[in-house]
C-alpha cells in the first residue's frame, strides 16, 4: 500500500489548465483528477500511479466506475522526461485523439499542460490533468517579484456554460481536427443531460448567438458575419470556442457537465 505524499493537491484545486505555481526546480510534475492530485519532483525512477483503487495509487480516477482499472496507468521519470504508460484494460486518450493501450510502449509527455481521458461505464469520461514544468532553457528567465497576469475570462450564465461546453466538447477533448457540434447535435445532447429543459436547434442557436454578440461587443474579433464573410460554415463558432479556451473561460474539467446535470 502506498504512503500519502505531503505535497498532495486537494480536490478543489483549480484546473491545471489555469497554470501551476512557479517551480523551484525544473521538471516538476503536477497531476490532478476530480478527487485531488499530487506533485512530484523530477527524480530518476520516480513513478506516480493513477487508477480506481485509492489505497494503491497516488491519484484516484474513476473511483466508482468498475470499468476503470485499480491501477490504470503510470507516470514515470526517466532521464530528463516524464513518460506515460497504460496499465489498465481501457486505453488512455491523449491530445490529438491518440489512444495509448496497455501493450504500447510508454511515450514521453511534453512540457506544459496535457489532458488525459479514459472513457468508462455508460460513456462516462474521466479526466486526468497533467502539467510538466519546463527544463532550464525552455522558457524565459523567471521574474519572481512580478505580479501574475491572469487571463481575461468571460462571464457565462450556467445555461450558457452548459450549451457552449456541449458545442465545444471536441475542442476540450483536444481532438486533432476539432469542429463545433451542429445546433441539432447540441440540442440532442442537452436533452440527454437535462431532459426537462426541452432543447431544440433554434433555442441552442439563440443562446450561442447571444454569447458571440456579447463578446464581439467587448472587442473580440471574428465573431460576426460582417467580419468573416461568406461562406460562414463553422467559422463563427470555431472562433468563439477558441476565444473561450484561450481565455480559460472553458477548460477540460468543464467536460464533467456532459456526465452530470450541473
């Protein structure tokens, strides 16, 4: 049975997509799931385990989902890199829609933020966020006394947030070539999540158009037909989703909306 690390991350820790504290040493690994996470220094052979069995792993993922293996995967420090491997029956889904199976060789993680997903029972989607601190020379010199410059996030109502998360789910999943869902697809998915709300494609379009117009009025470019020109296609919604993600208004943990009616 593993021992608890003193540098655990609490379950209410903000998404790693929003950034991590400045590191005192390069290569530090941060790992976070819905139930909490951990931070590990870069030391040869050090391994961070994740999976369903809380007593046996460092980060618990899918604790109540029997399709998730007790020890589903590992993050191991070798050389100057952290490597990810799948130990469970279900593959890990990496950015770009890449699947990492148990029989595959471990692959190195890039520096910065990486979301990992496992699809469990009843299409439940379990997220594991990973952040690797850059090595020396990988980023500009640190200015420890400078104030943090947070991104400009946009206020969304709970209804707007639910709609745009469904619209943008392929982007939040970090698919290789994502496109927004159609109005009809969004309405169908919303009716699965909140069947009493009676969504249709026109209602979805009104909500998203209101968000686009509000952001456009606040200086965000590329959200109107006049700016983009014909043919429109998915361009307006693509530009909206990019703005919401780049401003960290939407982050991968928001995908939990797809599993719950929050």
